[in-house]
C-alpha cells in the first residue's frame, strides 16, 4: 500500500529560497575571496577573448542560478523523501546529485574544451560542493510535509 502525498509548494519555495541564499553566499566567498587572485589572473590572461556583460548583469545571473540550484535541490529532496526518508542523509544525497549534474558535469566540459584552467576548476568544484551540500541541507531542513 502506498500513500500519495503532494509536495507542499509554500515549504518548497521557502526551502528553495533559503538554499539559494546559502549557495549564493558561500560561492560568493569562494569566488570573491578564495579564488579571486586566480580568477583575476586568468581573466587578464584571456584578454579580449572574454566578453562579460556589465556588472549588474552577472550578479543578477549568479543570483538566479543560485535560486535555480536551491529550488531544484529542495524539490528533488521533497520528491525522493518518501522513498529514502526525511533527514540529513536524503538532503545530502539530493545536494550531491544536483552538484554532480550541474557543477561536476559542466566542469568536465570546460576542462575538456580547455576553457578554464584545472586549478580554478578544482577550486570551483570543491567550493561548489560545500556550498551545494550546505544549501540543500538548509533548504531540506526547512521543507516539511
């Protein structure tokens, strides 16, 4: 006998929003402090090959990206929770899957194409793993059925 229960959208949005904030904050620290010198050196070395938009646009895009990851991770958690059980183990599994599909797979592509140096990608991967796991953990903690 199976019990069908729906996902509580209000709690999903709350958890997803919180996860997005955590993700945005941690990745901001990683990129703005930890990897800042490496990113600036790489950017200068790329010269005219990079064409980033004016500063408000990247910040808005990174904010949107953080909320997409946060919402997706909490939605995944809510979806697999009936099968795997509520709690930190399921939250971390959700975060790991989101990170694997969104960050690790993209980093492999960037490295294979020679777009970004391995040192920066390694730092980005480690930082985003911590950020994603922490973010989905917080978001899942806020999600209640």
